[in-house]
C-alpha cells in the first residue's frame, strides 16, 4: 500500500522553496525574463526558487535552465489574433480612431476626446479608414 501524503492545497508555496538574496542565486537558475533573452521559456515546469529584490519588497521566480524549452516562434495567425485583440483595446467605439495606447474603455467607454473634449495629439492615433465604395 502506498504511503499517504497529507498535502495542504492552501499552503504558501513560497515557504517551501529557497529564497536567495539579490545576485546570489546559484548557476543554472534564471528568471522568466532571463530565459526569454536566451530564447527559452519555462516549458511548464514550476519555479524551483525565488530571488529577493529591493530589500525584500519584490521577488522573482527562478526556473532551471536545463529544464527550459525553446520559445515557440510567432506565426502569422498568432500575430493576426494579437493585433485583433489589441485593436479592440486601442480603438474608440465612438470615433473609430485607433490609438497607439490602450484606452480607458472600462471606466470611460471612449477616448478622452470623445469623453470630455480633451484634444488628442494627431500623432497618437490612426484615423479611421475612409470607405471606398464603388460608384
């Protein structure tokens, strides 16, 4: 009969993995950003340690480099779907301008110019396309 292990699903996982001070993590471990710069990703593996940054105010997960998988390359279909998602966040539903930044659609519902008349810099948006209907 296998041994029964008591596991608390609400336990703090940070207490079960080692925490290293800034710049003192052992070789072979890297953060997500460092993995990305190497062309890698965690690959579904859980973090094995944490690094403490800024006197304990911030922490970052550390992953094993030898278990990391290569990054999945961007395809045209992925790029198109990401552009469509960003267009939804950057396009004003009232004036149809696509801005170069995300709009406060949850709070205001429109761009600032449509909401309260604050003029927008012309370099901050792309005007809506004019319809080219056949005559």
